[in-house]
C-alpha cells in the first residue's frame, strides 16, 4: 500500500522528456527510459519529498525491492520483445542529477555501447522507432500487470 504522503506526490519534470509512462504499481510510478540502446525501466516511489531510500518507511523499502524485481522481469520482457535478450540486470539509485528518489533497472548485454561500464554519460540516447517503442511498452506493461 502506498505511503500516506503519495497524494502530494509530483513527478520531477526531468522524467517526462526522457521516458514514457507505463503506469503505477502499489508504491512506484513506472517509466520506460526513452533510449533504444537499452531495455531500461525507472521506478519512482510516489512519496512526496523522497530523495533517499532512508526517506521511505521499512514497509515501503520492502515494497520497493519487490517492485525492482518485477521491473527486472519487465526489462527482460522488453529485451525479448525486441530480440535483444538481456544478459545482466543493473540496478542503480543515484539521484545526482534528478534529486527525486528513483531507481533505474537497466538490461545489459555484452554488445551494448557502454559494456561493461555504467550506462550514464556514454554516447547519446537513441529514440525508439515507433513500432519498437510500441512493442517495448506492451511487453513491459504485460510483464508488470499494467
């Protein structure tokens, strides 16, 4: 169940131009990162003012961990739908640029542009082709039950 403060939650404006909304899980708003180089989902807990994991209650932290696992399955589903099977999942919670608490779940492959390093700061994001974006969104939503 979402934290009581979720009614005051507002999505940081940096997310909208760089990702596509997939829907809401019990705790988190879910977005597909708009970078066709990687199967990549971002979870944003709907807790007003949350910047760090410590800002979540113990129950919300546990719920977030379960949602990370679900998002990992969705990232794998996106990779499969685009015929680019995921070899490794990377999970990161940084917030150095966008301070609102969020967690990245990124599908990695040995042939991706950043392998084996982190994806941040490597090259320029590539837009999805419209049909590939539709496939990625559908696969992610199905895997997440959205």
